[in-house]
C-alpha cells in the first residue's frame, strides 16, 4: 500500500497562518518550519478536519538532538491542548531513535502496544502516520510501515498536526489529508474531472 | 525454544525522559520486556482496563514467560474458551481479587458471576474486566498524570485481543 496518498499542504514558503498553535509556537525561517521556543511547540492545521481515514507527513531536513522529540497527529478532536484526543506517531531522538504510536486523551499520551521500534532516520527523510479504520501505521520515506498498532477509541474525522519540539529541528513539505484509496494522489486534471476525489 | 501463550494483568507507568521539557507519556510495563519477547520471535498486545492496568496477551518462549511471571500477575489459563472449573479455589479467588483491585465493586462482580466462578470461562471474566477503563489527564501544575474517576469504554474486545496474538 502506497504512502502517502495525499499531496503537500504547506511548503512553509510564506507564513504559519494556516496553523493553530496549541503550545509554544512555530515560524517560517528560510522556507522551513521551526519551533519558536526551546521546549514544546505544538501546532495543527486549523481547517479542515480530515478522514476519518487520514494521514499526515512531513520532511525533516534537520533533526533534533538526542533527547529531543518529534510527534505527528491524526484524528485530533479539538485544537485545544487540554482537551484534544487522537493518535500520535512519536519519535524520541537518541543514540538510536525510538518510535511509538500513542493514543492522546486530553493532551495526555499513552503508548499503544506495538512499540517501541528502534530505528534511526536521516535528516531529509519524510516521516508519516496513517490511520485506516483502527489500524495505525508509521512510515519512513513511504514503503513498508516501520511500526503499527490498532485502537478503536477515536473513529471520527479530525485535525492533523504535530510537535516540532525545541528550536533546533526543521520541517518542510508538510502534507496529509483524507486517505485516498488506491494509493495515488489525484492529479489536478483528475480532480477537475471528479476522478479519484 | 518453545513458544507459549500467557495472559497477564500489567500496570501502567510514566516514562521518564532525559529532556525535562518532554511531555509525559504513559506506557504499559510489558513494553520493557519487548526486547526479550522480540528475541524469541514472539509478540504481545493488550487492552487498557480499570485501575491504570492492562490485560495483556503474550506469545514468547517459556523461559521469557517465566521472567514475566515474576514481574506481573499471570492468569493461570492460556485459552479463553477454557473453564475456570479447572482451577483451584485459591486460583479463582486470586482472579476475583485482581479484578476487584481494578476498581470493580464486589456487588457488580457477583451480579455478573452469580454462583461458582468455576462455571464460567476465561473469556467471561476477561471480558468483564475489560468492560471499561478510566479517563486520565496530565496536571501541569503538579507534573503528574492523574487517573480520573470518570470511565469510558475499552478500545478493543477480549476476542479481538485474543486474535492479535496467536
């Protein structure tokens, strides 16, 4: 199954006006997204909601240091830090990076069975999360899923977002949306003709 | 190496990160034994239940299961269709005690299981144990994960969990 199936939403060429800040902040710097503070920077696309079958992904041209972390969210129920639920692909940077899939409840995170998976990624890689039904998967550069879990708690469409922790790492080409069966992103001509949309 | 199955009741804990700014994360303590289980070519999965605990099914080498037996409460049956009639009285009492420890009332337990517990199956008692779980939230002021009294449904059934680890 192909990943991702959706197009890029933001290449961070202008500003962060399409995003809601839940904690900290984020800015555009030299065509990339960077966290504003040296701690937690939690952001999400303001509109629309996607799914329920949905995905989110981002390029990471600059990784954080050991001890930093990276999160991507799908099926976020709100854009308020103390109340949002959903699912998260979490990567903790270390000697070897550690991957987990988590359930989020009121902004509190719980690892789901299936992890951790120890796997380093390289600066420039694309990292993504996909949820189809109750099956949640994490990807590095598409291809075969790195990690998977199952959970049926949150079944509705939701927002997508993530944590760009600290001010060292950089994001580029954030994408995602409603999962497109068939694994191919519709071309503009297909969208005009109503094919694959 | 001999792979076998085991059912456990396992608590959740808070994961500690080297960076104090890292948001708190809860995890099932079975996760700490993932390297052992993976090395066996085994697997595990679980469902959160009441009392900040999970019901976990593991497939691993019998030596690894022996290690887990020393860390967590093991249900002394492997097949969910098995009758509790095959257990001793003390084993059935232990199962009831562990379920009550999760936060279920004795009246609720007795209402679901009138008479001798030996007339029910492992699926019956695990399904009861997985009938709900508690809400939780992170309290920034005290830097603690608070387990609330409000409850919500569990994320999967015992039947689904049983099929995830074969």
